[in-house]
C-alpha cells in the first residue's frame, strides 16, 4: 500500500510570522526514521532549524505500513473537547484553529478550518493564549494509582497494575518516576515476606495437627513424643501468627504513607504495544 500526504501551508503575514510554524515535515521524517523500532511515546527532539514553511510537505511511505513511532505522532494526545478558537500571536497576527494534540510540553498541534494541520510552539502565543493552552494541556493528565510493577517490557516500559477513573487495570508505563518505582519495589519485598511467613504458619499448623493425631495411637513413648512435637508446633504457629499480623499492619501503614508517591500523573498516548495501552508519565514530576 502506498500512503502519500501532500500539504501546502500558506501564511497571511510576513516571514517573521511564518517562523512560528514548526516543521511537520521534519517531525514526520523523524517518525519515519524510527518507524521500524520500538514505540517510544516521549516527545521528539527539538527541530534543528526552521526552513521555509511555504514549501510543500510531501511524505511518501512505500513499506506498506505506518510504523509505531508515526502512530505516536498522529495519535499523540487527542483533546476530548476540541473547539475552533482565535489564537493571538506575539507578532499581532491571528490564527483560527482547534487543538488536535499536545506532542510535548512546549508545543501544540492544531487544525485550521480548512483542514490543514501543523504544530506551533507555545512561545509564539500571547500570554493569555499560553495560559489557556496550559489549562487545556492539564486536562489531558490523569492521576493514576500504580499498584504494582509486573516487570519491564521492551526495556523502556514498565508493565503495571493500576487503578483510577477511566484507566484500564493493566497498562505499559513510559517514564515511570524512579521514586514511585522504588516505593513499589519495597512494597513487593514486604508482600514476599508476608507470603513467606503465611506459608510458615500453614506448615506449623499442619505439623501440629498431624502430631496431635499421631499422639492418639501407639505406645506411651510414641504418644508422648508426638504430644511434645505438637506443643512445639503450636508455639511456633502462635508466634508466627503474631509476627504475620505485625507485618501486615506495617505493610498497610506503609501503603497508606506512600500513596501519594505511587499516584502518578499520566496520559494515554493512544498507542498499544502487544495489545496493551501505553501511558506516559508527566516529565515534570520528581524522578
């Protein structure tokens, strides 16, 4: 299959006004160059330069498919309630367009009424429009409770069990803050200790039951030995239960104290890897 996109961006002001347009062509090429690699929803690196924005943007794919990196670019973060509005530029020009996506923290992808789509830097907007843009961007992030890290995937993601409104129970997380991951690892170590001690309680209880049963039969010496064994097993089980209860209480308190550390601001990238949705953590969070 051949996919061909041709677009010509026309501006209504002087060359200085044209410079506010970032290179969609450059971004598409960046995405295409990495289209055969693994999905990486993090923002593309900065455009090394701004060329003539009046030149046609022509991208031709002949490999028969759109790669995952391009899917990230096209599906980035779609606004839930986009609306056509007038954007005011620092140069005095205006632009009628609606928000399509937020490819990174410093820019926005918009679509004009004629259907042309391009990305512009927030730095070219007047302060009131930048404030509006920041407010709209903030709506895309959700506070997600990361309950457990199930392991790495493709070296750059963490498969996580999560909870929260509008969030699936299992996701791949990009850029999980190191602090959150450390807390979750500590929790899992405590969970392993609890499971181990719980197993010991079950073993001691089973040993005590077996010894008490055996003490009913055989000669006097045999019964006495089994009663002694049952007594020791009962004592071990009782102490293990006390220790288990303390471990569980300490774990519950630790989970309560670290709740904020494992509640992370994320957004859905709109991309899946091996059928699992990829969510991206906000880069400004403490890592």
